C-alpha cells in the first residue's frame, strides 16, 4: 500500500516514514503543500497523511484542492493542532480521519488500514473479490485459499485493482502506482503485468476485465455480465 506523507518537519517525517515502512507500507514524503499537489497529479496513492502547518499552501488548502479535483483518496490528518474546531473543520472539508500528535504508532497504523479497507469497501482486514483474497495485514494474496506467488510489481498492480474493485483504473493510474516517479515505463509494461496476472488467475472467479480505450477493472465473474 502506497502512502504520501506531507510533513514539513523533515526529522519527524524521516522517523515516521521509516516506522511505516517497517509496517510494510510504501512511503513517499514531501515537505510542503504545493509539492504535495504536484506529486498527487503525477502519481497514485492509497492514502494521504497530511500535516496542517505547512509552508506556503497549508494542509487545509491542500485538502480543499484535492477534493475540488474530485480525488476521493482517503486523507488522514496528522497534526499537533488537535482542537475540536480544527478537527471539525478538517472533517467538513473532506478529511476522513484525524490523529493528534503525539500518537501511538499502533493507533496510527490501525487507522490507516481502516481507511484503506473502507475505501476498498471492506470492513475486514481481508479484502475479497470472489475467490481472490488480499490480507492487508500481511500483504498476501490467496486464490481459493492457496498462496498466490507474485512479483513485487504484479503485487502492486493486483493490489491497486482489488482495493478499487468494481472501479475502472486507467493504464496511466497503474503506471503511477507501480513505477517510480520519473520512470520511462509505458503502457506496454502494464499490459505485460496484466497478461501475467491473468495467467496466474486462470480459472478463477476474480477476473481482470479490459475496458477498451479506458483501462481495467477487477470483478467477480458472476457479476460481470
């Protein structure tokens, strides 16, 4: 699961990024609001961790900006300003949750997973599409109960699809999820990973469907007609 951390305190950002990576999250970090907006236009993330006190564009304006663009990614505000008025204001303008500093790491990780599960329309730690299961806690896929062996990038593609199952994901969005910013990878690379995943899902009820000229969607074959 890929997170974008927006935090102006570089020392704290480094510590938090390292702690989250030990929890199996992929973390990118930026230190101001304008860079956050730019990064969100160029890449795809499963959740935004957003500080409020940022140089230039503050956190609330970052939040307003991404919601105006109809970006529905989960946003968890993490800030030292934990007043009720600020919490209510952030929730009103589109934050999904709020954690005040200092916080317990276990609580932060739990809240991140809850928001990602909710965005994937699941209330459990295991997200399921027909006979395909994805365990958010241990980052493993199982197909009909058996462990599904995937390369790192195959994992990223399938994770993106199952966390947004039923929704169309464009090739550009998958490129942004799977490859590093600035990578020269093109749509052919995504087509290759989709081909490999379909082979590994052969015979499964979970199907990756192509919407010609648009992208891909993961669906239960029983509900695909």
